[in-house]
C-alpha cells in the first residue's frame, strides 16, 4: 500500500502539466498507442491514429481547455491517471450497447485508469477515484459513474484493468446500480450537498 504519509496530490490535466502526462504514459501511450482516446473516438478512427496521432488528439483537447482527467502524483512523480468527464464527452460510451444510460440524469463518467508499474497494487486507484469524485463535486456534478471489471479469477493481467476494478470502486464509496454482464458493472457515487 502507499505510505499514508506519501506526498500524494491530484491535478487536472492542463497544458501546464502536459509533460507529466507524457512522462506517465511513456513511449507506448499507456497501452498500445491509446493515449486515452479509446472512449472518445469511433473504433475505425481510433485504430487509424494509434500512437502519435492519438497523442496529438488528446493534446489538442487539453490545449482547447477541456480537462480529460486527473493525474496522481507521488511527490513530484506522475504515478497514475484517471479519465473523467461528462458522459457526453465519451462518444464510444454513448454508442455502447452494454453500458447504456441507466436514466436521463446528468452523469460524469470515469472510463479509464493507468497506473505506473511502480505504484500498482498499492491502493492508488482508490485514491484516484476519491480525487475524481472531489473534482466532479467542485464542478457542480451530482453523479459520478464508472464501468469497472469484476475479474473471473483472483488476478487479472494489468492491461485488462484499465476500466478499474469493482473492488476499488466499492472501497471509494461507489455502489453497483446495474450488472450488464457477468464481468462488468455500472457503479455510481451520489454527491450530496
């Protein structure tokens, strides 16, 4: 686990910390050139621009003023990423048959995580979820929704955990609202003011 006294901080991805995002995602763009564009594009477009073009696409978003997510820092080291934004910002989520909207409420969605290898399996995703809820609350949001995986086996390859795990969402205070498949759930955190 992360040391309780670790110097953890969470910052929205803005142009000022773009280089930290690039450092965290590395040469491969987190996973196979994704650069966290999977949920924002049609599959054909995503596949055509894997790598450098996806990197430029997310950079363009950041430079336009949109905040596509938050970065966790341990000290000054970028350690983790959580993609969060209004559900309508994620066009692939809008097209998903499995993850259809539960109702007509305005929802902020958490769609992706990336944790640096040095910080995996230490509770950082739970802390990122809590930080994402605070971020949404600061922007007036009332419902935060995630679409985590429930592994069939106790251990699953890290590459398949980018949606987050149901256990982490539960630890962060989210509740399951739907189970559209054996291994996927829709979980919500209701912000009460």
